[in-house]
């Protein structure tokens, strides 16, 4: 019958394991150079949004690729916190890319550009569109 696919209007490529890729989060030594935290800024206005050490893994991966109903592809990264973002609107429980998490739009606190989405009634984590952020390495004198 194939009717089940009608319940998933947005395709999610993140749920599958990625056998061709070596594990990046287990069994690897953390070198001391990774202790520093890079700042991630809004590409549009330069507002500090979050930091690289706020990265977290959701559903087994930090980065996820999603396709919305219009065919646009978003590569998002999951962050435990994003103090530079502001939530827009009420949390929506429908059509979440992460089942079980209500979502709302996350906008830049500086210029209100759409940077991604916040998930969970807390919110619990943020999925930010990586292409809309710029990484600023922490300068060390
Ligand atoms: Zn901005």
C-alpha cells in the first residue's frame, strides 16, 4: 500500500547509520588544541550565537541534513545552547525533524535572520543551519 510515507512529509536522511564513515566521536584522543572553543557568529550581522563546545549529538550525530517540502536542503548542527538566538512563535509539535521534540524557529538575536530551529520545551537543544554561521577561531595573544 505504501500509505505510511504520507505521514512523513519531510524526508530525514539523518536516521540512517553511515557505514562508509569512520566513527568520529568514540575512541579518539582529544588533543589539547581542541580544548579551546571557537565562537560561531551570524553570517549576516556578526552577532555571537554560540560556541563550538556547545555542540551536541542528537540521534547519534551532530550534523544532520534535511530537505524541506520546497526541496531546499538544510545542513544543521545540534547545539546544547545558543544564547545568541531568540525563539520565534509558539513551539510546534507537528512535523518535527526530531520526533518527540516540539520546535520553534530560532532567529538571530541581532538581525532576526532565520538561523535554524530550537527543539524541545526548554528548549533542550538548537538545530542551527551551519551555512548561516561563520566560525571565528578564538584569538590567542
Ligand atoms: Zn544576525
